[in-house]
């Protein structure tokens, strides 16, 4: 089984570094890795963090005014803590936890101090780590051969990256645990960056994107960026110093009955969770019901698609 896993990891590395990069260049598609780099640099190096630090303080101040006097007194101390916890400048490399890294693409940029982890690392320099079950404590603890991470340090990373990761987890609860663990290892004001595949138009899965925002807001994240690229949803969430600021968005929403089907405080849903399952009469197996357009889009992204027409 381990040999098969390693072969799969190597194949995924080849797919990402050889075929996807080539397809991006031919089609003029904005590379997901470049998108991640840009968001980190804009936020940490070009004033983005200071902008959202101020926004969080302003929202917190407005919320404080609306609370009764006794609650306001409790909030005054929160204001002081928020000021202490929000750093105003950035003069060092951006520390990034790249979860499900595959081939550690961010490490080529000297701006980033990358800790790349994967269940089955494809290359040297990536730590073996089960992010669903890893311990989170005061410090990083490695295995004796220094190739596996047994414990990650809490509140120590500037950014956590989930690039095409969540779709590999079969259970909505597991996806939530991944996001919760990211929250625990991020510094106050840190970023959770999620890239998720979707070939449909921008509004096709709007309810799911809204449900992600809801669940992550309850966890303590504020969504600060959303962009739909050709085959991808790209999202950036900020870990708030004051959790009430993050959950404020949820409190202001009025969800329809259809929306509520997708809402959960402890689950992250993807389109496959809601696809119908067909069991043929007398058959042993099961098959998912896909739209023909979905199938065409899926196969158009495979590495040898262009070669079929030659």
C-alpha cells in the first residue's frame, strides 16, 4: 500500500509540474500558485494587513457602542487585547504552512518560509504529516529522522494554504477539522487560503461558497477575498483577533430555507456531498449522477486531453 501511495504522489507531482503548468501557459489561465503568492504579498507586505487590522478595530468599536454598559466594560479590556495582538509592521519572511503540498511550489520564492506537509511526500523537503490528527502544542516536534511532524506549534504561522486539498477528504466533518486546525496554528491576523476546483460559472455553487463563509465565520475567520478563476474558487480568510467580529457577518444574514440546507457550524460541504446516487437494479455497485457538461469539463483538464485531437 505504501508503494502505491508513493507512486500516486510522484504522479501527482508530475501532473502538477509538467502538464498543469503547460496548460496554464497555453490557455492564459492565471496559475493558482501565483494567485496564492500575490494574496500573501499584498496582505503582508503591501498594506493589506494594516487595512484589515483597522477594519477589525472599527467593527469592534461599533459593536461595543451597541452593547449594554456592563458588557461595554468587559469589552474595553478586549479592545486593549486586540491592540496588543495586532502587529502593525512586517519585516521578515512570511511563514506558510502548505498542507497537502505535493511538490512544495511556494518554496522557490525567498519571500516565504514554508513548512510543507503531505501524507505521502513526493519529494525531499516535504514533511510527512497527517494534518487531521496531528497534535498542536507549544512547539514543533519531529520524528527521529526529522522527516515527519508529530506536533505543530500553535499560533505560529502567518498563512495556511489548502490548495486543492479539501476535495480529497470524503467527509464534511474532516474538512471542518482541517480548517479548525488551521485556525489553531495561525497567528492572530493570519490567513487561511483555500483553492477549490470548479469548472462551472461563478454563481453555480454560490450557496456552497456562502456556507463555507458561514462555517468559517463561526470558527473565527473573516472572508477578505473571493475570486472565481477559470476552473477554480480562490478564497482568503483572516483569523480575527476578536471572534465576535468574525461572527458578525453570520448574525446579519437572513438565510432562505434552501440556504439552510447547506449551513453547518461543524461541517464543510462540497458539490459531491449533494450528488444523487444511482443503484442499478441487480447491480452490486453504485454510480454518481453527473451532468454531461460536468463530465466534459472534468476530462478537459486531464493532461493528455490536447493530445487526443492530434
